[in-house]
C-alpha cells in the first residue's frame, strides 16, 4: 500500500516509478520503484486524488500499456500489476 498523501510531491514519482543514477542531484544509484517491485502482484494507491494531475495521467497510461520508464531512464520496463 502506498499512501500518496503522505509522500512529498517531489518524491512520489521516484517512489512509484523508480529512478536512474544521475536522474537528480541525490540519485547516486538506480532505485526500483514500488510499481516495479510489485510486478506480478497488486498495488493499492491510497489518497490518489492528492497526487498532481500529471502524475495521475502517467499512472493511467501505465494501466493501459503495462510499460513504465524510471525517472531519468530511457529503457522500458514491462510490469504485470493490478
């Protein structure tokens, strides 16, 4: 379960989608996001209405395509989540 309202707006994209080394100042190594870690399982997003509209749009795109890109990444990651 991810409480979207509890995460800072600056961090939520990195927490959900992960990030690549060098994507931002404090990104010293690649980090898998919660969506990638949940591959083959279920993700429950609580308080999704508190997220920025742009990020909600990105999540909707993930629901349609099952592919995601980490923050600052160029490779596509296939995920099977619900």
